[in-house]
């Protein structure tokens, strides 16, 4: 049986900064795509049909890290795209990015969905210098500029 994905996916992602000016990234493998993508991304994920992007960001942040926040503010960046799954199905995407400041903590996996244990290979706090020096792929492309802007606020 072929898995069908929604024709359009809304997502919320969080630039999560700690009190040491580090940010949390997750190494993911998008194995369902036509061409699997391995890259570091910010916490976040799909927005449910009955949710706003803000509500989705709050829920996803809790599910992926264990951190519960009351608000994520206004989006600081948006991006649209398209992807093709291994079954040939195409999907358009729209993501909003939010900035959240927190004290340093150890993320937990207690609320991960089953597929996240397959897709997420590593979770770690990064410094801006580490991101600038890495040759590992990350997303979105302007992540360095987004982090610099968030740190300047």
C-alpha cells in the first residue's frame, strides 16, 4: 500500500537559543523522500489542520524537546518549498520560524512519535562559530543569518 501525504504541508520551526547563546539542532534523515536528505534542522514539524503556526510551534517544541513554553512570539522567517517522495508524490511546503530563549536543558525524547526515532539521528546544542565552521549540511540556507539576528535581539 502506498502512503499518501497531504498535497500541502504547513510547518512551524523554532530557533531555540539557550542562556549560553547556543542553539539546538537535530540531525535528520528524510528517508521517505525520492532523494533522502541528511541535514541539521531546528526543532519543529507539521502544523495540524486545527492549529495556528504559533500553536503548532508550541506543541512541536514540547514533543521534540520536552520544553513547554506559553508563547513563541511572531514569526521571524518564512519559507516555501516543494519536495518529492519516493512514491513519486509531490508536496508543497510552507514553514514559519520562531525564536525561543530558554535556560540550558537536556532535551528528552519522551514525546517523540515513532517515526522520529528513525528520522532523528542526533540532537545537540551548537555555537554560531561551530555552525560557521561545519561542512555538514543544515537547513534553512540562511540559518546563520537567522541565528545572528536572534542573538542580536
